[in-house]
């Protein structure tokens, strides 16, 4: 991603009941005041900087278990 741009990271889940979804960044916090997660569980990072580079993990959890997927962001 180019520095200063907005990045969208998708996380598609299914289940009945619908799983709870959480995003986190390995070795750091999500950028305070510059991120949001919409109803479709898409993580948006605004005005990204080199400090935002790293591994982002989407975790889905229900009473049936937990699943996670990770992606690496380069800035």
C-alpha cells in the first residue's frame, strides 16, 4: 500500500449462529483513531504509515470453535 492511502482487509465468515469476529495486529495495536471494522468484518486502515506494516489477523469464534486468517501489509 502507498503511504497515506486507505487499506481494506476483508474477512469472510459463515456460521449459524454467526461467529464473533475480531481483528488484531501481531506485535502491535491497530492504529488508534485511524481504523474501523464494518458490518461485513472488513478492516479499514486510514492514512497508513510504515508503522502500520505487519501481520493482521482476523479471528472468528463461535461455540463450534475458532478459525483465524492472517495477511501481511507492506507500506
